C-alpha cells in the first residue's frame, strides 16, 4: 500500500533533479526517492539482524530541566548505529553479488558493520587496512569474520588497492554513501524512537559530514509527526554540514584531521541526497566545542554507565553547552549512536574532562624542607576533603632560597565550588601558591 502525505511531497521535492554521484563503485545506481514505506520495509527486513535498542529515560533529565530519553544505539553488536544501514544494504544486493563478495577499505564503524553482517549473511567480505591502523581495529574486523589485508601506509593507499581488487575479482567495493537503501536502514532509528517514546517534542542526532542517520531518521519522524523538531549537532572545529547547507552542495573543505577522536562525524560531506533531505526536513543544526563533547562523555559515563566516543556524545553535548534553551520543559530524545573508543583515548578523554569540569586541579608552592612542613600541607588538604592524586617534590632546580622544596600537587575535588573553597584555604596558608589554569 502506498502511503501518501505532505512529508512525502517534501521528500520528493528534496530529491528531485539530484545528479548521480560520480564514479562510485558501490550503490550509486540505487539512488532514488526515499519514502516512508522504504523505511518501514527496511525495519521489517532487518528486525532479526540488529538490536531494537532501548530508548530510556535518563537521570540527566533533572540536571537539564527537561525529560531526556537516550536512544542507546551503541549497544548494537559492533557498537554503532551503522549496522542498520549496512545490513539492509547487504540484504538488498543481488544473489550473484552476494556470492562474489564485498570489499571495504577503512577502519570506520561502517567497515566494522560490513565485516560483521556480511559474515553473518555468508557473504565473502574483505577489509583492506593501512599499516597505521590501530591494532584493536584490525583484531575486531578479523573477529567479526572478515578477511583483513594490511596494505599501504595511508588510507588512500588501502582504498586504491581495494578498488583494484574489486575490479579484478568481481567484488563490490563499498564505501559509506547516501543511497536510498542505506538511508532507509538508518531511518529505522527514527521509526523506533517514535514508537518507544510517546509525545516526543524533539530528537537530537549527530550530524557532521556523514549525516545519513540525521537525514534518514528525519524522513521517518517528519512523516509520522511534522511537529517533532529534528536537530543535528556537529563540531565547531569543522562545521561540515552547516557550510554545505549554506553553499547548497557538499563542502569538502571543512574535514577534520583528528579522525581518531571525532570518528565519522569529522569526514567530508558524502552526498547530495542526505544534504538536501537535511535542508528540507531538519529544523536546526548547531555546533559544539570539543570541551562540551568531553564533558558529555563524562556525564554519560557517570550517569548512564555508557562508554561512548565523540560521535556518540555529540548530541548530548548540545544540551551541555546550553545551545538549545527552547527545549526546557520538553520531552527530548537524544541518539547515542556509537561506543567505539580506543582505550588509550578513553583514558585521555576522561582525564581531560575531569579537569574541564573543575574536578581535578593542580597547584604548586614552595615550603621549607624541614620535617613537618609537608604534613601541614596534607592536613589542609584532608580538612578540605580533597583527594590527593599526585604529589611531586623538586629540590634540585628550585630558584628560591636555600633549603626549600617546590611541591606540585594534583588533587580531585567534588565540583567547581569545592575547588574554589580549597583554593582559598591553600592561599590563606601559602599566599604565593600558583594554580595551573585549565
């Protein structure tokens, strides 16, 4: 049965007269009108292959003055929402192509989803990775069932090699794009949230260059209820989507080099389909600072026991930054779309976030190198209930008077107010103490 609505006309207007993407080896030929019934068909077809993730009321709601529901897509098998689009894409391939196999060439969430679901569907899958790829990503792709080949020192080298192998062996070279099939799979997130949370006022999605999740889900949500506000969030450092919407075409100039932290939201804008859908159906796109993303990661870890990456935390970062005051008192869903953060980055991110949140501070002071002077400093810290993380003593290179020692102290506090109280107490006893500004 064909479903006709005003929103379908919007979609038709958005995708009319769009030029086909140039020389893509993958599914460019499948670009066509994305309809609500396409998203519904995708939801039916992939329901046994992906998790229907929970959309749960968050304890963060009181902190932000609104009812917040978190759509926990990081609970998918590979830790990413990309599984939805990838599974529907693979299931839509002709049987002959499924028999020959597919090939990808990146260490992104998209590639890991292809590795897993192609293996589950018994489709031969090859992943070409550069020698600079993190060992953990290589191991994961192998564990998902892909044949992993290391080639070249850069991502471009591995991509050229993958294209060559695809041409020589009949594999289908896949890269993340905005074909109707892929967008329909991603759009099932919007469909689920509408069912899980009644009377939604707004939904917040990650945006950036790869805005397929935003575009596909907006198509579903706006069809079901045109009054739901759909909001995209990207980084201030590289406002790819905002620049592309302003220019009217994909903008490749704002790509970010810090790929390992920002993940897929740092890429170039990959297609006109999702861009024009976003322009027609998305109500607002805002940008946030890196500091806001780090604080968001910390909040999710503490309040939701959710370990997510920058792409997963960027939606909540818009609330942390106070970018959406109009949502106060409203019912808001936030998509937490990815949880693939390398362990060494996790440690750095949490340490930095604690400093930004005024919960870890450092100061230095000079005391006499006599028995009992250090204990007096520790008494002050104990009285103020500060947790000592590290104390270093420097004697050799102290430039003050003889027989003194410079003490560099790192402590943990409860919050900004507690930090201010500790600072006043230390300065009262040691007026020359110097605090390291964050």
